C-alpha cells in the first residue's frame, strides 16, 4: 500500500486520468459505503410506497435473479480492468518489464487479500478455524492478478477467447461435473459444484457455513469481468473519435446482456454462484455505465456534477476500509442527536445514514485538498 502526497494540485492529478473512470468508481463506491441505504431510508421515511420497486433493487436476490444491488461489486471489478489498461501502459512507459509488472500485481493481490481478512474479521482474533479468509478485496486482488497475466500476453482478440473459454469452462463444470450426493447440474446452495470445491480448498469459516460466494472457485468466472474491463479500456485508449468509442462500449454492453439473458435459460443468472450468465449481464451493464459516464463527462464535458464522485473515486480503497473499521455511525448519532430526538424511527435511520456519508465525504475531501491519495 502506498500513500501518495503529491506536490501537484488536485486539478492536475485529475487531468492526467480518465475523468469518467474516477467518477464512475466514486459513484460505485458511494453506493457501496451507504448510498443505497441512504436512498432506501429516505423513501421509507417519506412513506413513498409507490417507490417500493426501487428500494427492492437495493437488496441482494436470495439466489437466482438480479437486482441493481447485485451489479455494484461486478462494476468495481470491471473498472479494475479498465484501470489496468492505463496502469500497464504507464508501467511500460516507465520501462518496467513484464516480470516486474507481474510482481507488482502479485504483491497487490497479497496485500488486498490480507486487508480483506482484516476487514472481514472484526474484532481480530487468532481462532484460525473461525477466520473468514475470502473477501471482496481478496477477489479484486486475485482476479486482477490473473487478468494481468492474460492481458500482458494477448491482444484484444486473445482476451475475447480467454473470456469465452473461462465462461464456457465454468458453465460446463457447474452443469456436468457430478457432486457426491447431489449429482450433476444441481445449482442449489448445498449441491452445486462451487460449494463442494470450496468446502475443500477454502480454509477457515465460510459465510453460510458450507457456502461462500467469495470462494476461490468463483474467482474463475469473476476474472471474466476484469477481462471485460480491459476490453473497454482498450476501446477508450484507441485513436478513434469519441462518439465511436461510446458506440463500441454501448454495443458491447448490449451484446453481452443479450447473450447473458439467453444463457440464463440454461445457466441461471446468480450472483452467489457468479454464473456465466451473471458475468455477461453484469458486465454488459458495466459497459453501459462506462459508456454513459464517458459520454457525459469526457465527450460532452459536463464534469462539475461529478466532482463529489471523483473525490470518492480517488481514495476508493481507503474509504471502503474506513467504512468498515471506523464507527462513523456513532459519531453521526452523537453530532445529530438533537435532530434524532425530534424525528420518528424511519427518519432517524435516514438522518444517521446522511450523517455517516457526510462524515466520510468530509474525510475524503480533506485528503483530496491535502493531495493524499492511498493506493495499492
């Protein structure tokens, strides 16, 4: 992990980067650290029953299916792939060899995996059998490392072949390899192949006893999302007119969604299993988000509205960890206690969540003004 305290102004830091990518990363992290809870709690506080369909989108599907909440983490993996195309190009310009880039990605994987263990095991303890070793951060690290190996040794067509191969392999394994006691093609939580394999290869505690959606076996299809991000990054770095880039991104997104929806009839969309159809649909939606943000921010030049998201996006890893390790809710309740005493229960939840997000943003803005950017 590195803390960069640069002497350059924040404006110069931003202009060297893809503005829309920082904004989209910040938008995604805003949702992760409490944005969806803020919106849902406000709708509940206002008793807007007609918007129940919207709050339902902020809850994970129990098993098969898809909501907006299920796309938030895949979008982050997709953006890791987009970032990879720029970071590798930067490393190449600095004269780094493939081996040095591999080593850099490997160290990042180890650091993220260790941070994920710290994040997922609060309070820290030394009961090794009860530690949860798999995590969101661990998945980002592992899939990023695997995608780096593929990216540095293939052109865009090669990555397409790898993407197709990964998704077809995972589909074939999940549907046609029999699980003892359940047979082949059982996609229940207890009887699917991922649960069976993870029960043997994942140490420590699994989130649902026998099952964990961040298990090692699901790293295989999840790598496909990072590869899809590298394809988007390749489009964005091409020397073609901006409108063509938007069309390529949007077209790729629509195509991925269509294929994923069709595949859903045989291999259901399922975030818990990270099914091949889920990878394509969530990746397709990520393509569309990237196209939209790029069009509005980088092509049309409407950037001011996205500034809060950029502030979050430039320190996304830091605020993700801080939101889990620091009790912002306690401080929010302390500072806003007077308002809480005058409010009903539903409004109290909204006020506390608003206070949490304002505290988090205040910390990030302080770091932004001080030109402190933490990265791995």
